């Protein structure tokens, strides 16, 4: 007589985990089918212009009703056209394909926004927000996400933890604490806010923060893809990475201001990879070479990244301090590293100083992977020295030699 044995407890757990994983996968698949669409809505609406309609600060100033301030509370007044301009600004900053349509018919306001999920696939997320205000019962809001409909309260409870996980919890809390009410009147959306002048800066910072994260993600993905496709197993040249990423930056730079922001993102992404804390713990990490050396690439990018947030002279002093520290227990003082510091500072300056110089850097670097255009020749520069005499003629002569070589870089002549 055949008997069946019960599964061991450990095996039953794996079976439960398998079924749970299948259920979660099926749930996500159904959710994607309900939310995503292969075409944008509303049909027939023109694409949002890639040109920036204004800055967040300017748009917010235009919406503040200066005559409606009571006890520190101000009112933001937005027409349907104003809301379309805000949505266009966000889509333009993110360089996302999208369509916008808003209609106001007191006491209702309907806004429909459609944006492409990724440039690689024809998938769109269609969102419709319906605001309906009544003097007696107050305002109600409904949000349609694809084929799903939610009350504003339900979706708020769902999005609040997601916003916190994504690093935007501070903005959500400010909104909840400062917005005291809203209503639609005379075909205008009027929002009452406990006002602070810092809201102008906050609007600018929020948009830039939101856009910068996406921008850094795009360049990081391109960097990882480039490294994965590399035929090398240990090293990769910085010139090759610059060629790929600044070529992408050139394609994404629709305006001069965007060119500066795109170049900033490239420098920070490259520095994070080359000088990041995870580089030694990742066995598949390719070391980046500049002039055939790892330390030269590290100095160049660290100084370039530092120069984005400080003056060039301070960046140079930081590099000098690092070299002095090496004389006490490391490789000794190196004029090669100082040359890399100086080259990185000048490079970052030119890449982000003005829109025209930012575009010129993109054009120069996206032609080929020649490193001599942005990094000086270090031949003849001494290394492994004890603390140098900064007042000596020899030190000044070497410093002048480095400065002359930096001035002769191709990126310098191209941006003049």
C-alpha cells in the first residue's frame, strides 16, 4: 500500500514562497495592464513644447494673489492655462514626451496629462484629475490613473510612503502643513497657503531635485551599459567614457541652461563611479585610467566635482592639501596629481560656466575619445617628493609649466 509523506516544513515554506511570488508577479502584470497604455490621451492634443515656458520661481510669482493675504495666508490663483504651463515645465525639464489638456468650468476643473514612460517603448501613463468644489460640502477630488479611479485621499495615503522612500517626504509634509484649502471659482483654481517667501526657493529646489535624480539615473544607466559592453576586463579609459556620456549630453541639451545641467550630471556620475565607496567592494568594477593611470583619473574627477560647488582656487587648495598629506605616509608629493587637479578644475569650469561653453565642451568631447583635449601632458613632472618648498623658484617654475600646459588644452582654445 502506497503512502505519501508530508513535505518537510522547510520545503513547505519554499512552496508558499513560490506561490506568493507568482501571485505578486500576476498582480503587478494586471496593474501594468490597467495603468499603462500604448497611446497617449487625450488624443489630438499637441505635444508639450520642449522649450522651457518659464522657471518655477517665475511661474509661482505669477500665481500669487498679492491682494488676498490674510494673517500670513496667501492665495494661489491658477487658470487652466497656468496649470498647463506648470505641467509643460515639468515635462520639459525631464525631457519627457507628453500631452496636456486642462478645462475649467466652475465649480469643476479637469486636467489630463499623458507622458511616455520610456523612450525605448511606446508605453504611456495617462492621468486625469477632476476637482469639484461645492460651498456646502467642500471640495472633492478624483484621480484616474489609466483605467483605475481613486479618491484623492486614497491615493494620497498610497503615495505618501512612496514619496518618503524616494526622498520627497519633506515636500509632501510641507504641502500638508501649509495648504489650508482650495476651491474652483470663476473658472480658476484657488489654493489657500500659509505663506512664506521661501516657497519661491522651495519650488525651484523641488523641480531641480526631481529632475536631477532622473538625469543622474539616465547617465548612470548609460555608464553601466557602456562598461558592460566593454571588451576589457580590468581597465577602461576615461576618454572613452567621456566620449559616450558627453555625446548623450549633447543629444539631450535642448537649451543652453540644460547643457550646463547635463554636463554637471555627467561629471558627478563619473566621479561617483571612479571615486565612489563601492568601487573596491565590487569585483566586476573596471578601473578607470587617465593617461594610463588610475590615480590621475581619480584626481581629475574629484577636483572637477569639487569645482562644481566651490571656486576653482579652493578646489586647487584641496588638491594641494591631499598631496601634502601623502608626503606623511603615502606616495609622496606629486606634480602629476597637481596637474590632474588643475585640469579637472578647468574642465569643470568650462563645462558649466555658460551655455555656449557647455555646448562647446559637448561638441569637442563627443567627436572622439582623445584624452589630450582635456588632460595635460604630465611628462617631465616629478613625483614621490618630500614636502616641497613652495617659495622656491623650482616650485614656481613647475607650477607655471603646469598652468601653461592647461592653457594649451584643446578645450580651452575651443571655448574662446
